[in-house]
């Protein structure tokens, strides 16, 4: 009956809690995530003029 809820065996689903538990150094993992975020934001800034409108759109995108 609930077969439609079953995750296929070949699906590589990873939950956030699983990722955090498997990381030997959570601080290192979080620092790497922050570095990746900063690189992504730098790429965004290179493609978009830093106007009030673009910053507002970026803030709305981030919060959603």
C-alpha cells in the first residue's frame, strides 16, 4: 500500500543529520561550506551590478 513512499535502493539520499554525523570535524565542514558560499556570492557580485535593486532581489532569494 505505501510502496509509493519507499525510497528506491539506488537512490543516494543523504540527510543533513547524516552528513553532520559522518564529518570528523564539524568546524572544518562548516568553514568549507562558508567558503563555498562566499565564492558563490563573489560570482553573483561579478555578474550583477551592486545596485539597491539587485541587492534587494538577492536578499529575497536568500531568504526563500
